[in-house]
């Protein structure tokens, strides 16, 4: 009880801190924006506390299959922190901040090639955007996309090399996938594989489709600017990490489907062996 309470409280505080980080570090944050951020941090922290304090989850997936959620959290925290430091400019003039900005510029230039997701984000900007703002968006897009790719590579390593989730204790499908209805119709194995493919395909396509959808929306509602630091941070965080989370979820579902299939094969083999022994 005490351990669960402490863990839930710590997770809630960390989630609230991530949401509040841009408002705490960015200069000249408006009072209304700070109040909205504080409210969102409180809501998110309360939700996480209730989810992790309860014995069984109701929405959060893979709660009992670490380090899946920890990896997602650290990816979000890294993107938010790096983008905040990158967009704060001279107001965070420290050696670490300067190093982050230089690395962000290098990585963003490396990822800014024709038809890349970073290049498509730049094409979605309104015409006449000042070069300084274009460079800021390019650096932010490059940083966020690179962190998302790193998170995917780390998770792929955990699955392929470390044998996630088999080597991290017993895996219970029903409590780790609270939103998955086993009675929804059809074989569970086929549904898991189908959902896996859908998640992976969406995760791969979204970084390319989102800038195009944003550009199309500007023709309907008019030019929309994302160069405001707070807007830029959360827009590019969602642009990069929502697809990454979808790909990670797809990989996880496929891994679970493989585990279920292997267990079925062993069960069927044992049943056939027992029938042959009894027949003999």
C-alpha cells in the first residue's frame, strides 16, 4: 500500500513537471498561458496518480511490463526539455544550453533533406516566414524526430535482444492491455496482429501526412503560425512522439502475439504427445 502510494505520487509529480517545464524555463510566459499549463499539469498528475495507485489500470497500457512506459516518459521529457532549451535562446545562456543548441542545429541539418519529415514540416510553414523562425522550427523538428527515432531503436533493442517482456517477469495480457476486449469477436491472436500492423503503418505515415494536413488546413482557416515557443514545443512533441508511440505499441502487440502463438504451439504439442502416450 505504502509502496504503491509512493510510486503513484512520484510518477504524478514527474508527469506534472514535464508539462510545466516549458512554462518554467521559457521567458516572458503570459499569465493566462501559465494558468492553463498549471491546470493541465494538475489534471495529468491526478490522472497518473489514480491510475498507478489503483490495483489494476483502467486506461494506461503495459503498466506491469516495464520499461515500456518509462521509455515513453523519458522520450517525452527529453523532447520537451531539449525543445525548451533550443527555443529559449539567449535567456538560457549556459554551456549546456549552448551545447544542446549546437547539436540540435547539426542534427536538424542532417535530417533536412528532400521528402524527409523535417523538410515537410518546413514546407508547411506559411510563406514569408522569417529565416530565423524557419531555422528555429527546423532545429526543433530535427531534435524531436531524432529523439523519437532513438526511442524506437532502444525499444527494438529491448524486444529483440533483451527479450521484452518475457525476461522482465510474467506477462498478463488482460491487465497490461486494459482497453483490449478479448470478447470483441474473432481470434485474439489475429486481432493482435491486425492491430499491430495498423499501429505501425499509422506511426510510419503520420510524420509525413501531418505537415500536409496542416498545410491543407491553412487554405481553409487561413495562415496558422506555430513559431510561438510554447506552441512550437507541444506541436512538434506531438508530431514526433505520437507516431513513435504508435510504432512502439505495434511492435509490442506483435511481440505479445508471437508469445501467445508460441505458447499455443507448446500446448498443442504437449496435448498430442499425451494423446499418443495414452494410445500406446
